[in-house]
C-alpha cells in the first residue's frame, strides 16, 4: 500500500499545510503556536534534513506516489533513536497506514541502520496509536506525561511472526 522515501525539501510545499491543522497535533508534545508559511517550512525542512542524527522519510501511497505523511527517527545516538510518525492527509486516517509506516521504519532501523532499539513517546489518550505501536513491536517502557514505548529487533521479529 505504501512506501517510504527520504524526505526532500520540496515536500515542504505539501507539509506546511499539515503543520497548520490543529487536529493533526492533538496528541503531540509539539503544537505550532504561529502560522507556518511555505517559506518557514522550506527553511525548517532544509535545516533538519542536514542533521546527522536524524533519518526522516516521506510516507507515500504506492499506486499514486502521493506524499501523505512523515515518519522519522530523531535524537539518534548509540544505535538508538526516537521514533515519530504522522499522517497529514486525513483521508488516509484509520486505514492501517500508520501501522505499515511504523513497521517499515522499524525494519529499516534494525536491518539497514543496525539500531539496537527505537523508542517513542505517545500521549496516554492516543489509544489508537498505542495499539498500532504495540502491534508493530513496541512495548511499554515507562510513563510520565507521555508513555514511553521501546522496540528492539527481537520485539519486531515477534510482532511479524
């Protein structure tokens, strides 16, 4: 259904619209406080794509190549990093794409990037996301304001089996 490709600066022409939709940020720690213009997004994306400790990908529909969201691992150090995902095109919400993007990103992290673990933070009210992450191999790690979940190569293998 989907594939991941490296995020490109040109993707800002689409993603700036998502960043101005408060519904997309309901369960996240990041909430834009000012309107994000196309120019602001172009500059921001150009800057983050240069970071050595991040891997950012576009989520695309296989049949149409439509760019519909982002998946990334940031704060990479010691063969571990922080996972984040959002589907910006709301017509694709609830169709299993978040799970598939999560699974593909974990496979990339463990097979190509040789990570030992990947972690994420999820809002405790975001039950749908937690189920998606558990199905993909993430396990509960700890909780404060957000729930921390972690995946390893073996948890991914168990999830796929």
